[in-house]
């Protein structure tokens, strides 16, 4: 689907907005609620294509799940209650669903096939299957990709050093560890988002995290107890409006009830370092920090990001590139080679699409060099999301800075994580 983009905004963004529920937490609420004993109530569930793929997969595994809008009730079947599906499980475009379920299914008493769309079928899966094999898992990939066949069998605890900084890989191993005989120890390469750990501890799992967040110990867990999960607003969705409000002169936007987990605050830190005007009010709810974020327009300085900073901002890096393309100097981003294997090669897509607008963005193997002093003088009128939701939304913001008609190809990709994105953007533009 193509979409005519709004361009040349004169008066900025204004008002308050409650962004949709956190995607990472919504996925995990369905998964962990399904394994729990009792009924898990999920409030403010994200009804995006990715999260609905998770919901449907667990229905196919025999879990009764009721949904009314963004309110969900998961009738948990216990740690040993999932049933063999009657067909391959369709993962859609969701890498989170696929990778976490590889670990969750590995210790069950039946075999499962996972399939996905063309984009997901190009994404690497050996990063999950190989460490799981250290626990005795039997997982067959198709040249390292989907379709994946998980041949369920008993697992044995292991001590595993992760080779990539990935919350998805870590979470897959945690799910496997819940089923393995003994105590599984997972050592992170760098700290990554810890939603799985937080939620599993709340549900009663035998799980410990070291003070530096780098080592997780998981014991075999026979029972998880159902909980009520209040899903906060998704920081990765709020990030788009934080960036828009920063870049569009005259803007003043408040985003309410946003998840402020320390592993997800990377963009807040970047905005502050670049001279952004950001105010945060913070509370704690069910073990997760939440709060309101006020952002006003600002002139930006360049920034230099290194590998240590990347895990906390991996999903927002296309937005950081956009910020850098309007800063008053040269910015560099290194250590972000993970962007090459997302829904698209996001490094190549950012260079190509922002280049159409005249931005001075040079791709590196692991990031970018961006000169924000270069005036935007591109002449292209057609942008392309390349089927990537985050690229599509980033381009929707970039268009606001351009004084010519622009069309976005494959605009429907935004529905993977934020179906209401363009409507919410218009609400703030029209306030």
C-alpha cells in the first residue's frame, strides 16, 4: 500500500498522547501467561500484527485466550500443558515470537514446525539454535533460517556464553532453562533488555540476575502462578514522537505512561547528549519503571555512539540517524552491525532513503557517518519502507522536514508494531 505523506509542517506537534502497549512485554505476557497456572489478565496489550502472531500461536498450542480490544485473558495450561499443534505455527514477521518460542518449545514432548513470511524467512536463526543445542535441544533450521523444526525432548542445564548481544537469544535460553534439569547459567555479551527476567520473577520462576545484569541463573521451574500484567506504553513507539517533537520547531508533546525500563532508555540518553529538551516523571509499576515524557523542539549537537551503547537503542537507531542528519556537525555510529539482519538491512535502507531527501548519510559495515550540516536538497518524490515498520515510520517523520510532495511505498508495514501510527501523528500535528 502506498501513502501520501504529510510534509512541510509549520506549527509543530502539540498535546498529550498515550502510545500503544509495549511490544516486548505484550509478547511475553502471552507466552508466560500460557505457561502459568490460572488466568493471567493483560491490560493495554499491543494489538499489532507481531503480537497477534504470538497470541494465535499459543491458541494453536491449545491455550484458551480471550481478547476484547487491548484487554486479554490467558487461561494458562501450566508448564506441561501445551498441546501439539495441528499444523505449522505461523510466525508472520515476528522475530521475537520465533526466537523465544524456539527455546520454549525445545523441552516439550512433541515436535513443532515454525514458518514465517518472506522477510522473517531471511533472518538468522542459528544464533538461537546453536546455544540451545548446548542444553541438548534438537532444532533443525533451513540453512540457518525458517522453516525451523523444533524436535522437543528433555533438556539439561548448561553454562552458556552468548556470542551476540540479543535479548531474544537470551530469552530463548531462559525459557529452555525453566524446563532443563539443573541450573542453567547464561552470560551476556552486553546487558540487554530484561523484560523476560522481570516478568518471570513476578510469575514465580526460579531465576536470579547478577547485580551487573550480565549473568542469569535459571532453575527448573515446575509452576508459574498467573498474574495481572499492566503493559506500559512502548518506548520504541514513543520514540518516534520524541524525535518528531525535537526536530519540528515549536513542538511541545507529552507522552504518557511510557515504559522506562533502564535497558530501553537509550534514546532518552541520546536526546539529552544531543541537546534535546526532555523532562521525565517516573514511577514503578509491577517491577517496571513507567512515566510521562515531555519533549520540546531543540537544536541538536552531533553524537558518537559505540558498541556498548547499542543494545539499549538498537530499535531506535534509524531515528538516531534522522536526528544526526539534522544536527550541527558530524555524528558517528559504530557497533550496530545487528541492523544488517533486522526486518531489512536497516543500515542500507537508512542510507538509501534519507539520501533521497538529500541527507548526508554514509553507511559503514557496522553503522553510519552522518553530517547534519548538509542542507537537504534531494529531489526524489517516492520513499520506500522496504516492508520494514521502523523504516516506514522514520520516513513518515523525515517527510515533515521536506517541502515537496512525497509518497511512501509499502506504508502498511507500520502495522507490524504500530497500526495507529499515522493517525496518532496527525492528532499531534492538528492539536
